[in-house]
């Protein structure tokens, strides 16, 4: 009895971080209005959709509490279709960055394979977007936090097609010396994902949320709901 109580108290004191793929998945892939709004807010920042925002999203692999409680495996990438027509795969990668670019290409190939229904014409192909948040660095020689890859000709830089886009957001490149007002929206997002839940950075994260506006407030609301949920704390432990 005493051992169980000790473990439960330890579980209650767990620190949750959004760079943890498990926590990230629970925040953004619940089939609830708040979780979908938080995911759309993140996607609109990453994809720079201020003028043409995603206003509706359908999760293709939402969280299933029952399956998790029964010990069944949960896929930790998030697949969704957006109101703007794209198929999107989102992942938080917390470690093991070796060959990760190839892994992202594999995800992209699977999306492309599902972008046309049988009998549809190629000009109706949906756009496939893979977004990876990296809790570290994979491109040491590139200073930017956010890098986007397309299919282009290597001599004339001509775009082959706009039907594929691969994004990497490297949290290991965040610069905490920068003030929130000096950051781009994606840099603010990277800082938030890196330090949300870190009590040592609480005031800094609060400044980021305030500077980020409604989008960051929506994400923070769901993050707090998840971290305060006893069922989730028990599963995480």
C-alpha cells in the first residue's frame, strides 16, 4: 500500500514538457474542439497562413483513451486533413535524429500515396505536408530554426510541383537571449514548445504567450488541461 502511494505521489509531481512526443500527441490529437483549435493555431503559424488560415481540421488518427488504458500501442504522429485541402503529418521528435530526413521522406511518400482516390485525375492531387518539430538540431550549418524543403531543379531552382512540402523546426536552435518582440512567430512557437512546463523559464514562457496572442493562449489552455488531468498523469507515469 505504502509503495503504491509513493508511486502515485511521484506521478503527481511529474513534469510535463511539450517536447515529449507523448505529451505533444495528447495536447494536439484529442478529438475535441479545444485540441483541434490548438493544432490549427500551430499549423497556421508554421505554414504562415495569416491571410489564408486553416479554419477546420479533421484528425485522421485521434487519441483513443480506452486503447491507451488497455495498454495498446498509440501512434505518436498526428495525421489530419485541413479545410485548405492539404493532408498533413505532424510529429515531435525528441531524440534519435540520425537519418531523420529519410524518415520524413518516408512519411511524405505515405501521404502522397493517400492524396488521390482511385480514379481521380492527377490535377486533383491534394498537397502533402510533413511537419517535424525536432528537440535538438539536425542542420548545424543552417542557423534558422525553421527550414522548408520542396522538389526543385538543381540548376535553375525551378519548382517541380507544389504538392509536397517538408518542414523541420529545430528546438535546439532557440535563442533565449532574444526578447519575444524580436522573434518571428515560428521562433516564438519553438521557444514555447521547448520551455512550456519548465518552471525555471516560467516568466519567459509567459512573455512568449503574451506576445504570441490568441494562438499561444489556445495551446497553453489545452496544455494545462492535459497536465492537470489525473487520467493522463496516471498513464504517463
